[in-house]
């Protein structure tokens, strides 16, 4: 099977919807996906994701088939770092706040930091993983440790409309790696498409392999520059987002 993980369009966070640019991005995305065989559309309950999904659903004639999943909501918690900085999103840390701690790279131990324990981020992470696994089970793939047992091998395609931070949690779970380096070394721009396929080299045992991350080709094809959202300044002091 194939999974398409899609970030929402350029966000109007104040009103939880899309900016005019975000609407253009979502339209270009829909134009790209309208010829795809997508069997099921799932979306976050937040407006910016639902609005992005709506363009594709209409293009596919599936307006009444979209499934809203609460666990696809943005992955955010309020915590305080040892430095005293208050954060609301776990991918907004400076290098010296995480990069020298070996546990941060450990899939099983990354959440064992005092500032994460106080907000029980592990439970929130597990809720997302369980939600994803429940959907995959419906499509014939049952989680068993680090692999999936194939109950019914297929070439279904599902599309998950969600958020950058949440996408890294999904990839963390599917690939068995800590979300920390994904959150801080990767960025999925608005309406970008990340594609994973099952790989079943032995009957009954499947893993997921990513064959494309954060693809924004539809924006370039439509003459629309990608949004800056989710990035920080490329050069210190150049006026772009620092904090």
C-alpha cells in the first residue's frame, strides 16, 4: 500500500484556515492529485488541514468520504526547557538544547527528559502511533513490534492531511527512529507530499519505505513559490524568523 502524508497549505493561524497563498497552494495540490488513485482521505480536525483536504476531495469527487481523525491534529505541548525558555512546539529548540544529549537520538528514550516527563509527551506520542496503526490495520497491515504483519496485501493509497510536527511523529513511528532529529533536521513545507510504500520482501512481513519527502513539485509547476512556514532564518540577522 501507499501512504501520502500531506501538510496543510500556508496557514492563517489566527483564524485556523488558509491564507490566500495557502488556497492557491491547495488548489495546485488538488490539480496534481486529481488523477491519482486515492482510496481514502483522512484529515486533521484543524481548519487549515480540513480546508486543504477539501480542495483535493472535491477534485476527486470524494467530498462526502473524508474521514476526520483527532490524532492527526498538530503535535504540540507546553513545556519549559532547562534554560527557562517556554516552548509550545517540540521542534522549536536550539541545537545546544538537544543535540548533545544521546537520549534524544534514541527511539525508545527520547522522551525521558525531565521537561518532557512533566507534560507526559510519551502518552501523546503513543496516541498518534496507535491512531496510525488502527488505520493501517483497517487496510490490512497489523503492527507487530517494528514490522507490520500483512493480513491482506494490497495497493491501496491513503492520504493523510495533517501538520509538520505531526508528520515527523508518523515518520518516526513508521521508520523506528526518534522524532527529535526529524523535527530539527527536516522540514515539510506547506502542501508538500511525502510518499511511503510498503515493502513485502517475504510473505506476510512488511515495512514502509519512503520514496519521496516533502515534494512541492506542484507548486513549482504552477509558478507558486513554496511558503516559508516552519522554517527559521537561513542566515542570522537577515530579518527572517529566529524565535
